[in-house]
């Protein structure tokens, strides 16, 4: 799909997100961002939206949530000239870590971050591909704040507002920036 100069960037991005019905379970409409990454023009438009958002406020670091937050976050950090902090699933980081466990629909999960990844007063943008129930982003926020950092904003490509995550995150005091939403789906 060629870029139409009159198409707003958010719509252009949304038009390239693939919906996979009944994955990973029946009734789920999975929002697949991999087509955004495969097309260099769309990928550039995507990254530019975040670069323009944070260029003036320039955080000290971008923290990316495992795993698709790594893709967007590391490129954004590079473009802004700031550091990148991976927040990974438990057991994946080799150095001393701090961890946070959060609830999933069926069970729980734990994410970790190196203890020296951020420090007091660091201003951080926390990024992931999608906000659904908000558990992963909330856990990342808690980790960063435990180490003394200030999360200036949570960012994602997609918001699924009907799952309640973005509302829960805002109620917890996290400012959010998302490019597109799939409400009513």
C-alpha cells in the first residue's frame, strides 16, 4: 500500500496492522504489528510518530517491555540519542535484577530489570506494542519507580480500551500516548 499524503499517520499505521481472528484462543482478535515492521516506509512513519512526540521532552531513557517493546523502544532510543532499558521476562537477564509480578487473565507473570538500569531522577518513557489489560505496563512502571526513576509517559502503538488497561493505568497516574485504538472489537 503506497502512502497517500492525505492519510493521517495514525490511520496509515492502523491500516497496516493485521487482525488474526481466533488467536491465541477462540474469540480473540489478535492485533499483529509485524506488518508495520516488515514494510520500511510504514516502519519509518511509526517510529517518526514516537520520535516527534519525545524529541523536545527528551527523556533520559526508553524502557521497552519484553518483547515487542524492545523493537520499537530500541529504535526510538537510538533516534533520540538516549539509553535503552530492557524489561524482560523473569530469568532472562544476566546481572542483579529487581522483579515485579503481575496478574494475567489466567495466572501470573514476572518481569525483571537490571538494578543499575536507571537511577533516582531519571526520566523514562515506558513503551510496548499494545495495551490490553495494562498488567505488563503497570509492572514496568513499578520497577522503574522502585529504582527511583520517573516514568514520564507510557507509550504503545495500539490501545484496546475495552479491556480496561489504559483506564487502569491512567487511574494509577500514568500518562499514556497511543497511536491507534481498536475499540469495539
